[in-house]
């Protein structure tokens, strides 16, 4: 058993912008169930404070001239202790964790997350006298990237693991910010935190963590290539011996079609007929023609380039002529939102676009759709294809990252060997997307074959239990690497 400080800038159900929240809300619980002693550290955003109860102040301090206190409560529906970094000047504001209500990054993000890292370092070194010091500090994405860098020079320090959920987001700021944050001067070097004249938070994790992992084995290999490495592939190659991939799990209680409270009809692989009631309800709710025979394709996504919006828009003129309905839920870059809404207004019987973030509707789309579209240009792990598999909603995905690790194309060979569970687009183009979509539509007409694929999809084990076991092994490796590290 180890003591683990798990640091994240978001955690479901308290605050969520993407997959990191799902992981941070599930993995600590799974680790705790396997006997690890884990504390989750999160900023005390207002959305979080509204949902937690019985907070107690454990410590208080000052960082960058700001009052900061550490509060203790529990991650809802679990025994996992949750420590909240309460700094009203940094975190108590409307809008999201990283951006204001207009979608602009907060002007002081560097300061906000630097102080988040500074208190994590103080906890890790037991400077706050909490009576609890971690053996392992598990950092996630750039917001906690400074922690391994700031800990590295201490002889008596916990081991560090840095998990890459998305290498595209790096926390880049000016050299002046580096100075303002009073970071140790020797960290300003290209081999350390400097990245082409900028301060890179993520490099703190990539350069200094005892172990690094990405959230799928394929993504862990892809980021060694210039195509996926965002300029960090050289550094990652250098640290390749310390880099591995662990596939995310899913919260099988939140995402379970047999018990999901948001569905019109619950179902499992033996009661697949019930699934169509959810399709009817979704068609009604969104004002689409109600017809069980029309294949319904769902998509839930941040509307950003990564998610393949360009090839979807490139194929849209053909998609609206196919005998399908397409339902899209998401928000993101305005130019994508505007184009999609325009297409939807011109083809209201074929395409329904809901702009916004809607947890309940996302469950209803997963259950009510026949297929799920996810043509990402890159995908560190991807969660929606996993939810789709569990809901018998066959995913149509690009063969990248975690999508490649979890979706097996329904070609003849894979269907014969009963491994097929979805459809794979082999190239990032509108033509390739349309070809795969047409293949899926063809197979949809073969009811028995389709049911087989649905059952195979629903059988997959993407539980956190399995992934948590891999993390426990990785913690042990991080501890042994730390012991061999030269300070
Ligand atoms: P990423 O982290 O890159 O956004 P993932 O597939 O790993 O992608 O995780 C995205 C998570 O956010 C999923 O749980 C997905 O259902 C959810 N999500 C994304 N956009 C929305 C939305 N508009 N409404 C509800 N849930 C959403």
C-alpha cells in the first residue's frame, strides 16, 4: 500500500471540461478500493464548493502574496479524501476552470496553477505539517506540471508520476511570467522548462517526473513522432525508457445502460430491443422524424479541430443526402458551431445540432443512437467510444490513439473471429469517413449481424479495476526510479 497525492485541475462530478475529469473522479476511487491511501487535490472552484459538504480547514499559507487555505472534504459518493486549494483571488470567479465565459483563457492562468503547484509541493514535502506525507505524487497535464520540477532537487521527496491526457495543451507562457513566478533560475534552459523562449508547464512533468505515462498504449507510441508530438517528441524519445501507456477505464456505475436514470428505457445485451425506445424518445425530444428504421448517428464532443470537425464538415453535403439522422452535442470553436448550426437549419430532418454542455443529453444520445461518430485527428484515449461500446452504439472512429486500442473494425476477418465491435476510418479525409459510414449503414440493414456486433461491443471490459492495477505497478516503478535518481 502506498500513500498517493493525486493532483488534478478537474474531477467529475464536481467540475468537468473533458476526459481528465472523468479519470480524476474515478481512478482515485478504484485505487482506494484496491487498498491505496489516496488524497485528491483540486482547486476550490465555486462549482466545487457548491457541491461539497462539511469542509474543514487543514492549513493556511501565502503564495505570490495571496491567501491560500487547504480544505478537506470527500469526493462525493466515496471515501476518498478531497483536499481543496482555496484561494478566492485565483479560483472564486464565474466561468470555467481555464477560460472565462467568453471562451478566453484567464489572463492569470500561469499564476493560478503555479500556486496550485506550490501548495502541492508543500504537501509533498510535509511543510504544511498535515501529518500525512505521500510516497507518490501523481500529476496530470500541464496544470500540475511544475510539481515534479520543483520537487526534483530534494533528496527526501516522494516519487513522481506525470500522466499525459493531451499533449496539445502545454501551459505555455512568456519568459516574463517565468520571472514573475519566481521559479528557480536554473530551470530556464531548453533542457528544462524553456520551450522556444517560452515557459512550458508541461515540460516540468516530462523532464522531471520519475515516470511518465499516456492514457493509451498507442498514444504513448504516437507522441514519439513529429506528427503527434507537438514539438515535444524529441524530449519524449529521450525519456522513452520511462514512458508507457495505460488505457483509461470508465465509471461503469455512471455509464451503465441497465441502470442509467437518464434513459427512457434501461437495457442490457440480452434486452437490446429496449434500446430502440431511447431512440424514439431522442427523435421526439430533438424534433427529428420518429422512425425506428432510420439509422441514427450520434456525436458528443468538444468542437475543436482535434475531434475531426473539418472532415465532418467536408463530408456534410453528402451526409445530408444519406438515409440517416445525425445528432451532434458539443461546444467549442465558434466557427465550427456556426457552420454546423447552419447545416442543421437547412436540413432539420437530417441533422440536429445542440450547442452546449449537457450531461443528461449526452447519456440519452449514447443510448438513443445506433452509431457514434468520432473521427479524431488524434485521441489520447477517448472516452465516448468506450461509453458507446457499453451502450451497444457502434463507434465509427479513426485508427489513432486510444481509439485504435479499443475499436476493432467490422471487416470480414474480424467479424469471423468475433473481435469486431465498430468501424474504423483509415485516413483523415471526408472521402474515407463517407466510405466507412456507408459500410456501417450497409451492415445496419443486416439485423442479425448488427446485433452480434452490438453484443461483442457490450462485452468489452473497460473497468477502472483493470487500469488501477496497472497504475499500482507504475507507482512501484516510479518509486524504484526515484531511488536510483541522482539529485
Ligand atoms: P476530451 O477529453 O478530449 O474532450 P474524451 O472523449 O476523453 O475527450 O472525454 C470527453 C468527455 O466529455 C466525455 O465524457 C464526453 O461525454 C464529455 N463531453 C464532451 N462534450 C460534452 C458536451 N457538450 N456535453 C456533455 N458531455 C460532453
